[in-house]
C-alpha cells in the first residue's frame, strides 16, 4: 500500500504506559503515513502511571516508539516532542529552548508556518488549565475518575467487537454530555485562543483535554488534535496547506478506512483580547 504524504502531522495524548493507549492503531497510522514534520503534542508517555509503578508496557508500545525514531532517522521527518503534564519530567531536561533525544527535538512549545502562510503556535495546553496548574491533587483525583471511564469504555467496546460492531467511545460520549465537562472545554478553548492572540499567532494546535476540534474563535484558528485513548484522532496539513482532523478507525490498516471528522460549521466565538 502506498503511504499518504503530508506536510505535517500532529498527535497528542497517546499515554504510552497505560492499558488504555491504542498503540496498535497508532502504529498502523504512523506506518501508513509520511510527513515532513511530526509534532508530538504532549502526554505521549504517561509519567504519572510510571511513577506509581502501575505502568503497562507491552510490545505494541515499543513498536510505536521505534516507528517514531525510524521516521526521524530514516525517513527524514523532523520530529518535535512538546511535553505535557503527564510527561512533564522531560521539561526538566530542556535547557533554554530544546534538547535532543536522538533526532527528536524536545521543546516546551513550537511554531509552524503552513503552506498558506498561517502561523501556528503549538503547545500541549496544561499550563492554561487552572485545575492542572494550581490544584494538582484535584487533577490527580480527576484522573482516577477518568480512568474508570476508560475502564468502562474498554469493556463496552469488547462487547461491541463480539457483536461485530465498530469502535465507539462510550467515555467520550458521557464526557461530552456532562455539563461541567462541556464548561471546562469551553473555558480551556477560550484561554488558549486568547494566549495565541497575545503571541501574534494565526492559530493554535494543542491537546490535553482529549477533545478533537477544529474551529475559529474570534481571530484565531483553534485546533485540538484529540487523543489515542478514546477517539484515535490526528491533525494533518496537506500539500496545499489545508488542515484536517482525521479519525483512524479501529479497522484502519489501509487508507480506505480513514474517517475524516465531519465537524459542522460553527459561528465565530468572541474572546476578550489580551
């Protein structure tokens, strides 16, 4: 099968080291695509789980790491790793702007210029989440509740597979129906968009909240590349400079099974300028 080629790919919130990581799907996605630049937008490795000695690291997780290194070493892909709150231990090694792990550049944030001239600011986003930033114990408690949702999601989809039904994120559906979760997402998006404006960027690419999105907030193009524990989504830039979100379905082992997210057009939302 011929690989699809993109100018750039963004993925985030993989959570290698946990049972909920869809490493087999991510590996098949990475094997099926080429890109000039690959941005790993945080929480790629789950340091929180490793720190509690409850980590889970099967062969599939090694394959993902090896594939990323292969892309950087043999395919000529520029790989940038932007740590998040779950892999924040890497931030301790960043001197001034970046450090290298092989051919992978580890940076706190990055900028990317699209083919159309759009200046994108790239950041994980945890610094703009008030709970994670100021109340770590609350974030850890919330992580326990979220892990229960993922556990429920695992068994729910195991039953669906027995019935030959496709993957569907139960945890994602519940999360998006809870008013407090929707309010949190709304506030996070506004905060990140406002910061992008302050930095003079045309758009922002982030992760952190496990909610794939593409929308315009005031004068900012907001992109969230989603996650690889629930939705299995990525953001891509094609050769014309267009950005799209795509979902790598559970049965995806070839390009015919790529599902592009049909995000409805939304009116611009105003945010206060910094």
